[in-house]
């Protein structure tokens, strides 16, 4: 499965998914959330041959960036609803890893009420998506997670970068152990 987005006739980002059957690619309809003005799907993980989870974000009618997740099962996509952190001005999921159908971790970042950016992690379990708060190094003024890999339902490594006032970006890696 491959996911992404394209710029449609309306000049807005539209979600895109394609499935490889071993011989050719076939488009799969990936719905945009109701009220979305642009939808960006940026990462996918397929814990089984028939099920995939994709993540990204979309702009709502008010212009806010909202985290997005979708599940493909039997060739059809359905939207899921990861929650943004309380008070977030925008939330973005940029990477996902799954070890089972109901054991996924999505990572990215969110903008707080001051406009500062902080790492974001969300876990998909039996009860749906739940927020986790990855740490930021002391003195950091912004931090972003861009990719994640999980070896089990309780062991993930997320990577990205952070910034401190007046310094250059530095690599960041966070280990989650349940």
C-alpha cells in the first residue's frame, strides 16, 4: 500500500492510496474527513496483508490542522479519530508503525497555544487512539517527531529533531516502553 495526496481541481490537497497486487497498482478511495478543506496522508503501516493504517493531518473549515488516521480493511478505507492535545492550535501525524491490527503508534508534532511546536505520539489500542506525551530535551524551544518503528506493542523508537534558542537543529530519538 502506498499513500499520499494530490492537488485536485479545487487546488486543495486530496488523499490518495494505491495498492500493489504483485502485478500492477490500483487506486483505492481514501475519504477525506467531513469538512476538510485539504487532506494530507503521509505515512502508512500494514500489520497484516489485508489491513493498513495511514496517518497524516487535514485542515478543517476553520483552518485548524487536525490529526488524521484511516484504516484499510478489505480494500475499503474508514476514518479514525486521533485526538489533538488539549489546547493545541494544530496537530500533525507524520509517521506510523504497527505490530498488530490494534497496536499502532503514530508520531508527529503539535503547536501549542503560544505557537511553539512539541513532539506528539498517539497509540492505537483496543479502545481507539490515545495521546502520549514524548519528552523534549531540557532547554528545547521546539521538537518534532517524523518517523517511528515498533518491535512490539510496548516498544517503539521515534526519531526527529529538536531546536534550542539560538542553536541549530539536533537529532532526537525517543524510546517508548509501554
